[in-house]
């Protein structure tokens, strides 16, 4: 058995080195992981130019060729029939049915706003609503509720009702017609006919809406129809009361072809406010 040689009285030490090549592979793996996380972080907020440079740099480093630019634009897919010759989106016009649905929505919202104003004062029962091809009709039911007998002066709850209606009307751009009606019986003095009585009552309603409610006078007019347009054809007292009325009509400004579709839209319409079929 050989003994270690001594030099200068000291024993020579011999150190055994274990194979450490695994460390090189481990460091390569850590480096690759670091690069991957850097790339993922960079891609979390993509800059098109920087992304393109990074992609091509990595491709070159791994021996691949550049593949050109990458389209990173955002947007929605547009059908081919809605794209113009130059690639720009083409605006597709709304159909008459689309416009009719939008008009019904608008008129329903106006009706609901007026109803809420009236309900806040417990006056909801004094008004009937109707939506048809003309627009929205706000019907003041029974002249005795709003006028004295054989009189055009506003009475009873009439001022309060009109003051609840006018804020909604003043905020719209619709044309408004105030239409007076009477039953078939002849009025007394000082009105020679129902034309004067019905038109006088319509004018009083108009004046309240304009002078107190600030409805634009350029958008409103009054007319008296006398007894020419009854809503009830019977001769009972209830029928007579129904025909003695003043209608405030918010006139739809849509073309005739669109307005003609409003009744059919209403048949299947569900009010967003009440989630029920409209009463009008």
C-alpha cells in the first residue's frame, strides 16, 4: 500500500471532483423558462411593432425565416355583403319594420313617463292612452272632469293633469295636436254650435301646455271637431260622456309606410316598463 508523498514535511492533499455537467443543462433550462415568461409578459400588452420585432428575432435565433407581419388589429367580423369595394363597412339601412318597432318603443316610453307623473298625484284615472298609426293619444276623459257645464274654462283637476303631462311633452321634438270633441247634443249660449265649444276647450288646453308647461308653440296646434268624430256611437249617458273629450295627440313623424306597421307591432309588443301588453 503506497503512502502519500510528503514535500517539505507536508502531506499532499488530493481532492476528488464529482461530475457537475448536469448544472449546465439545468442553467440552460432556467434560461429558457425565463425567456418564455418574458415573452408571455410582453404579449400581455401587445405592441404591434415590438411584437413583430420580437417574433422575427426569435425566429432568426431558432434558425427559421421571417414570416412577415402579423395582423393584430381589433374589431368585429363584418359579413361580406356589408363590406364595400374598398373594404370599408357599408351602413345597412333600417327596414320599415325596424323603424316601426323603434317608434313604438319611443311612444311607449313617453306614455310611461306621463303615467308616472300622473300616478304621483293620484290622477292616473283621469287619462286614457292609445298608441296607433297616428302616434300617442292622451285622452282627457269626460269633459265634466276638466270643464264646467257648457264652458271652456279649465276646472277641477284639469290644471293639475295638464301640468303633469306638459314636462314630458316639452322635452320631445314631436308635433302635438290638441283636438276638442263634443257629444251630439246642441250646446247652450254663448256657443252657437259644438264647433265653437270643442275648439274653445282645445284652445284652453293648448294655452295651459304652452303658457304654464313651456311646450314649444311652434310644435303645437288646436282644432275643434264638434261632434263629427265620436268614439262611441250609442246614445247612453256613458257614450255621451266618452264623446265629450279633449285629445292631446303626439304625432308620429315617421313615413306613412312605417306608421302603417305600428298596429301590427303593437299586437306582439311587450312594454319594457311593465313587461306586459300595453293597455292602449
